[in-house]
């Protein structure tokens, strides 16, 4: 596989396409935590970038090793994404309804929730391993690195937009963010079944 300009364009566009779910979740995270510091924003965007890079590599590895097991697992992807994002979203909605503004400011985005979001938004990227199956290892890793960089930038933008809107929405941001996560889970589920 030659690493020409078309390879880079395709990898960047693939990264943009894969990052859309992570962007939406980042937007919800920014809404839920409008005072999120820059360091945490970079860490959150980095986690999404890493997951978006690892999943296509895992898919690539599956294509080159255990394809039939991956095909059986692929049917579960929409269900897993729906369950994870609905659970997290419902928790955010309930916390937003029950809590006060001080509670919301203290709750923030925890490590476990962030990991679940990373898996839920990137699990569909496993199938990208099939599209890059003809790449050699170096090209697959380069494509994954480009996908990670694009995802990082897009998620950082989502966090910034959500943070700005979250400051304006005050106490209702957690409810809105939770509803948004549930809708993203439903969208992944429906598009995965079609």
C-alpha cells in the first residue's frame, strides 16, 4: 500500500465520518460539565481519539486472523451501543432532574463513564477493519493515527461548543446532554440494523 496523498485524504475523511458519534457525545459532555478545565477536555478528546484508532486496528487484526468470530460479534454492535449510551444518558437525565446546580458542578465526567462512552461511540469502527484489510501493518497504523488526530480535534470542538452552551443552559444542561446521549444510542442502533 502506497502512502500517497489519496491515502491521507481517505484516512482523514474516514476519521471525520467515524468521529461524528464521538462529537455528539463530546457535545453532551460539555453541556453536562460547562466548567470542564482544558486539561480534562484534552484528556476526554484523547480517549475518544484512542478508541476511534484502536477499533479499526482491532477490526484489521480480526480480518487477518479470526474473521468469522468478528462477523458474529458485528450483529451485537448496535445493541451494545444502545445499552451503554441509554444507561449513561438516563443517569444524566435523572441526576439533572434530582440534583441542584451545585451537585451538577461536582458530578463531572468520571473515568468509568468516559470509558463506556469511548467503547459505545467507537464500537462501530470495528467494521472499518474490513475497509482497510488490504493495508499492510504500517499503513493500517498510519490510518489509525490520522483517525485519532481527526477525532481528537472534532471532539475538542464538541466539548468547547457544549461547554459554551452548557454555561448558558445552567441547570438544564445535564438533562439535555442525557437526552442527547440516548438519542445518539438510538441512532446508532437504528442505523446498525438497517
